[in-house]
């Protein structure tokens, strides 16, 4: 069981008033709030050990390097990666996907196929489309059903020896669907395809085990796991990271440079050109520690309770349609009420202090599939409460009354 009072006290922003009302923050799918330990760790870094890493002989630089590498080790342990050098610090999920997509440019032939799913975030569609334009590879889409679940039989038909990479989200940010990634990975490997898992929406809710999953790449964003913005992780199997050319050139990522030829540094530095977000990388480790102390099993169980409670309450509102009713779902509820525009609902509940996301959630193909311009999305974190859901449902009823 979670000690909600204690947890909520960890997040200064939760005492914030917005438009004169206590903040109800239900936009966790877009970014998570930050606990005090994370805020303190940022200050501590800049007040006590700020220096550039991997370069200086001086003590401060050594401290900063040690803290950065310690954080890499924490993340390795968290993901259960085999090696610390399989953990690449990035600026976020988008950056990680682009790094892999760019690396694949060197490996693809015209006619090769890339499979994405019908429920991807734009950041797991567009880099692959750009890659197809560059290489002549073909993008294929794994379809989903009306509940927002991938259709396994169709996936199996799409797979062939032409498939070079399959890239799907672990959890859909627009629908909340938890995808059967172990099955997806296993089937892709049967035809020799690599698999990238977009874990941006999963990592706030569960602890992935990359070795058990056997995925080739796993990416996520720091800011969705209570860490700083502009941070993220690309996990890649050692063999794959050695095979892929680097995405960016610059300092830190080289072994030797001359005007005739440059040789690349070993992993992980090959993929970490330039001075990174040092404070961010260190503090991402602090955020992961914080979540692990609470415990992902407890987090998932509690969030599931919030999901069930909110779903049951929302279903009582006349004309409300939940988009995304997969059997395996996380605490994300996308919905519409009658023909009311989601933006109008969002605006009214905002006046009452409630933050929800409205729009297409960077997943326009999902909106097209369900025939809606967008949805209202309430996404819950472990620091949310049933009382907040009650406040939200009441505000929503008010909004619906005003707008219909
Ligand atoms: C948020 C999100 C992204 C993009 O993450 P950034 O932090 O904006 O790079 C990609 N995929 C999914 C499923 C997401 O939820």
C-alpha cells in the first residue's frame, strides 16, 4: 500500500493553486511532476560538483564523472541490462528513436520493410518515414482492433524476411493499451528482425527487464519518470550498438581524429557526442531511485485502482465514450462526450484547477482510426487520489451541462 499523504508531500507543486483552485494534475502522460529529492539533487549538482565530465584531471571533474557514471549504473540495474555501456544517455525518447533510425540507414536496402503499429506516437512514426525516404525501405503498419489492441494474426502476416526492424510502444500514450511486447519481440526475432520498444509511456508505470524481454532497443524519457526534461535513455544490445554508426559527431565520441580519418570511441561514448545534460543524467538516476523506493508493484496496483475507479465514474456520464478499452490498460483514459469538442471541455475544467490533455496526443493516426478529431485525456500517477477523480468528474459534469 502507498502512503499517499507522505508521497503527496514529496511533490511541492501539488500544493499549487491554479485559477484559484487546488491543482488537480491529470496530465501525467505528457510529463510527470518532480519530487523534492529530484529538485534538491539538481541544486546539489550545480552547487557542489558542477564540472565537465570525462575530460578533466581535476577533482571536481572526477566527481561529476563519477556521479554521471553511477547514474548510468543505476539505470542499467533498473532495466536489467547486461552491461552499463549498453545504456546511452539521450535527450529523450524522440532523440533515442532518431539515433536508432539514423543508424539503420546504413543497414537497409530498397524494399526492406519497417513495421510500426497503428497506435504509435508521432515520434515513433516520423523518424521511420524519414528513414524510408532516404533508403527506399517501406513502412508497414500493424493494425489494431476497435478496443485499441494490436491484431496478432495481422502482425504475423506482415512479418517476413524483408522485415528489418519492428518498432512499437510498450504502452500507448493515446489509449493506455499495454502491448504484448514479449510476444511481438519473439515473433520479430523468428524472422531475424530487430525490435525497438518505445517505453516512454511504460516506464512511469512498470519496470522493464530488457534481458527478459530480449528487445534490441528500449527507449524512454526522463521527464515522464519524475526526472528532468531533456533527459532520456537509449538501451541497445551491445552487438547492435557496435553495429550501428553514430548519429552525431563531435567531442567525446571519438577515439582519434585527423582530417583523413576519425575513429569512434567505444560504447557508450560513441553515441554521446558533445557535453551532455550532466545534471539531468545524474538526477535521472535520483528519480529512478525514488520510484524504486516506492516500488513499481505498489505503483501499478494503486494506479490500476485509480483507473478502475475513474472508468466506472466516467461511464455514468451520458454520452461519454472511452477511446481505448483494451483488456490490458494502464492509468490513461481518453474520452469524448457527445459531439462536444475536447478543447472546450479542457478549457472549462482548467478554470476549475484541473489539468487534462486535449487534442490528438501526437497520435493523429489513432484519432483517424476512431473517427475523432481528438480526445480529452486524463492520465493518473501514483500521487493522484480518488478525491481528485471525484473533483474531476464533478467539473466534467458541469462542463458538459454548459456545453450541451
Ligand atoms: C511522450 C512520448 C514520446 C515522446 O517523448 P519525448 O519525451 O517527447 O521525446 C514517444 N512515445 C510515447 C509513447 C510517448 O508517450
